[in-house]
């Protein structure tokens, strides 16, 4: 007797269409996918647009911790436990389209479909590596190199055949939060990158591949290597004056 063949699971198709426990949502710029502290009961797959993850501290200070693009999952902490809370807020930067998958359906398909669980595992590993690289960047690199790296990541460089990319509008305040510096420092470095022909402003930020030299080889003209105004740097501890 010939057994009926099981229809092969298509992970790409699953993430592209609505179905049991999943639906398409569309968000306008600045609209939230979810907010920090809310119940984590679903996960999103970003089909179109750009978004960001932000965290607010106990004293009300907000920081942007990650930028999200097409192909990213958002809110994977919902898989950790039933009734858990969101650790961050996810907000659309541009108009976004995403597939919202209920926690129960996400758990089911991961258990039953190895193709999907493999895809999701690769995403988690890539995000873990990105988080580790972000930490190393914060610990060892200057704010100028951190800004250059963030611009390159937003432009999605490193993919074969990718042209020089245009970054959607993002404020210097958001860039400063991600770099861990002041807005005035970001403005200083952005103007320097523009004067050197590494970026252009044209309804967005157009990133040139030459900006990679800043991150990989520290290749900036010596005469342009001056620092931002002293007033933008944290005050140094005063030393007692020695009298002869």
C-alpha cells in the first residue's frame, strides 16, 4: 500500500502568509509593535521596513539597543515562558509590514517542523554574535568608529552584490543613543564623514563603501583627525596643583 506523501513544509511560505495563529500587521513610523513591561504573548517577523528596540531604565532614561530590518524576528523572549513580560519596546522607524505569530503557534511549528526550527536557530545565533560584537565595539572602539560601524550595519554592507545603500531617515539623537555619546559628537563625526565623501545626505544617509576603512583600518586623513569640542567630552577629574 502506498502511503500518502506528506506535503513538504516551506518556511519562507509560512512566514509570508496568514494562517492559524498568525496574521499580517502594518505599522506607521513611530508606531509600536509592543512596549516594555507588556505581556510577551507573540513574536513578529519583519517582512518590510525598519524598526528599533529600545529600553527604558528605572529612572526613565531611554536607550536604543538594536536596529531591526527585513528578515528579523522581533520579541523572541515570548518563547521563554508563558506570561513573561517584554524586556524592551519595539517601534517602527519606517512604515513596516510584519507577520504576527501567536506564541502557541510559534512553539508548535518549531517542534513539528525542523526546517523552521533550523531557520530560527540560525537567526538566534546571528543575533547572539551581533550582540557580542556590539559589546566588544562599546568596550574597545572610539565613538567615531562605533558610529561608522552602526552606519555600515544599517546600510547592510557585507552581503554579496549589495550596492551602496541608502539608510532611511534616523535622528542624530537615536544614533547618539546607540553609539553611547552625545548628539553634538554624532553631528561632528557625520559632518566629517560627509566632507570626506564617505556619506551623503539625500533624503536619507547614503553610505559609501569607503567608510569600511574607518572601521577596518582606521584610514582617515591625519589633518582631519581633530577631536570634537572639549565641551562635549565628560569632564576629567581635577588634579591638585603642585606648588614649588
